[in-house]
């Protein structure tokens, strides 16, 4: 163990490099580990893995994002409970220097907001702040809070943004709805009712469809962004969670935590095409920029499953930390 500062600790361990080639623009995989209250930094170039301690007593982060230049990561500290449950309301976002692999800055939201998902888009950092019923906007250079986009609903937990940066969509968990946001005007355009309760959100590569899972039934809602209505439902083999579309726009991968598998939906037919077995309790899915590998955080096993998208088989399990959840690329 090597102490970096009096507050933040860096633990260095050995990791075997991934077998498949990684593009030069995708050098590191970041994993937010809830139970350990750490971030695992997997460096595919060197073959090493580092662990950065969050060190916010009694609280932890769920999700993480990296800046476009790959120099920094941003980790909102949600609190000490799950969405909608009583507990400490987090109010800070940690800034991690990925050259030093240590925390070098903090953004304080000023009050408990349960900050959850950070998303970079067009030079700005957007963070869902549930207790404000909003998405908070941060200047990642100055680390100043510069505005908010109201969501018009409670528990706006996850966020996706269209490729042109004009529209945002949030999954409002216990509200059972999806909010449509005008990111430039910073207004709510619509709140789409979906189910009694939903989880997570994903967007198609052409921005035409939004996907979110019903918590009460094993099905996936497919929402048209044009008319802002539920187009259809896709039956799943279990309750769905995190999801991501492949770069070619053909497939949507959906984590099924209770079944330890990933469901693959054909986006042409909007039907279940296959399933892939992974480790225990898959949470989030991140597809490598070259479209060859999908990484799946597996919370109960503390690992990340690597799925080969050519063979649709799990190639290997990468060591992360206990409670592995949020994933991000650092390029």
C-alpha cells in the first residue's frame, strides 16, 4: 500500500492485459465500486490496475465519467443508500487526476442533492441531482456550477443526451416516467408516463428511440423521441437494468441482475435475440468504442465481464472491487 496524501490512498495491484486489441483512444476502464467506496482504474496499455479510495466517511459514489482528454474523472458521491430510500443525502462530486490516480478536487453542491450520474457533452459536465429534481450543469475547467435543467419529476436518476446535445432524457425512478429536456434552453419539454416504477435509460444510436426497464414486470419500454410516446414493449427474461446500444445501431444489450445474464435485443425487429451469461448481478453496460467488446459491471462478484460482440460469449472476467457498478472510458 502506498500513501499518496494524508487523506486519499492509492493501492496498486497487478492486472493481466485484455486479450483483444484496444483502440488508442480507449486506454482505461474506470469502475465505481459502491461497497469498497473506491474506483478501479484498469490501464489496458500497461496491463496494471490501480484503486483510488473515495474517503468520504459513510458515503459512496455510484457512477463515474471521464473528461474527453482522459486526464480527469468525476465521481458524484450519492450518499449511503439506494434511490428513494432513507439515508445520507450526498452533496459532493470528487475530481480524480488520472495521471496521479488520486482525488485532487471537490465540487460542493451546497446542500444534499444525491448527485448520481455524470455525463459529458459539448464541453460541459451534467450531473443528475435527484433532490433538486434537476440536472446540474458544471464547467469542468473551473469546477463551477453554472446552471440547472429542471426535470419536472422526482428521482431523476439517470440521463442520456442526444448526439447533437439538444435533447436530454432522464429516467425518473419512482415517478415511473421519462423527462424530455431542452438542454440549451434549460427547460422541461415533456414528462412521459411509462410505468409505476422504472430503472435506468438508454438511447439508440440515431437518437430515435429511448429505452427504460419496468421494475415491476420483465419488460423494456421502447419510446419514440418524435412523438414522445411508448412505441412498444420488449419482453425480457428478467427485470432489466443498465443498457447500451452497439455502435452499429443493431443491438441493445440489457443487464438482467437476477438472472446473471445480459439480454440482447434486435433493434430492427425489437425482439429478444439472445442472452449471454455473465457473473453475479450485472448492473451497467459500457461498449468499447471499437464495438468489439461490451463490459458489464457485476456488483455481487466485484468483477467486470467482457463480452465478445462477434461471438456473443463472455471472454473473461476482470477484477474490480466489491459492489462494482458505474463504468466509464478514459481515453
